[in-house]
C-alpha cells in the first residue's frame, strides 16, 4: 500500500466509506480484516494474494466478503493459530 495515500484511506475509513474484506476461517476460528481501500477495484485486485497467504495456513474452511464500512483495530479476532 502506498504510504502517501494513508491520509485519504484514514479519512475514508473514518467516514465509513472505505472498502474492507472480512475473511472468516474455521479450524482455526478467526476473522481477518484486510483494508482500508479507497476503491473497491483496488481491494479486489490485491485480495487474492492475501487469501493465498491465509490458505497457506491450511484452515478447514474459509470465506470472505467485501464491505464498505468503518473499521478500527483489532484487525484479527478469534483463536489465532500458534
């Protein structure tokens, strides 16, 4: 992510206009948040690499959705693998 765009991303997130991906895994039961992005198209172009990284950890099941929302930390919730 381009660090010069962080102020724009922060503002979009604060207004609830940022795009996020919520990825839920089972086995372990964890929710990961990926974002914020100003454009949905940018999120969708970068999301496959993030999902591939998560698949490398071999969760039993995984699904994701793209949301336009406001999000704060924590960006990971649940029972994290050791």
